[in-house]
């Protein structure tokens, strides 16, 4: 997988977030894969062999969690 550098992270998130409830870049989430609290705006984007882009945990590539693994922090 190849990292994609995103210049406008807010715009990218709005255009590519798969659910209606788009988080803010400043929101905190818990990543279920690495069990760390991450800041949404630190997300990374990787492109797979099929040219699909996925929004990953900020700890990628060490963590293979994607945005579906992000849970609310209470
Ligand atoms: Zn993670």
C-alpha cells in the first residue's frame, strides 16, 4: 500500500467519509486496533492495489485500523 499525501484534509474527509456523521478534524476518537486516542485530523490515507483509497488511523502503517474502527471517546 502506498501513502497518499492529502493537502486539504478537511475537504478530503468531507468528500470521502462514508457515513453521514462527518467528524471534525479536531475530534478525538478511540482506535479499536491500537487502542489509542487519536485526533481525526491526523488521519492517513493509503491506496491499495485496486487504486482504492482508505482513511487510516494516524498510527498507520503500524496500526491497520481504518475509520470504521474509530469509536467515540467519552
Ligand atoms: Zn489505530
